[in-house]
C-alpha cells in the first residue's frame, strides 16, 4: 500500500487530537490509571510535522489525503 504524504510539508506522519483523559490514582508511590473517559466522539487527525488538519470525510470519499481548507 502506498503511503500518503501531507500536501503542505511532505510528512508521512499523522496524529490524532486527544479525545479522552485518564483518571489516575496514586498507589504505593506511583500513579495508576483508574479509568479512562472519552471527551467526545469526534477524532481530529492532523499532520505531525506542520499541524495541517486532515478532512477525514473527504479523504475517505476521494481515497486520497485532503486537508481542511485546502
């Protein structure tokens, strides 16, 4: 499968915006995750290098990487 690159900077690395948080408990001198809670159902994907937002819906429909406002 061919890797896709960011049209803005050429990076092949993409990351998601955190959409959850962990509830921690301090036990025996260390933090342990008690549980994780999701903030919302939306997932933002963006280029790891330049921060350009990926338009997920358009990218899936067109089968190529589409940026928001590109």
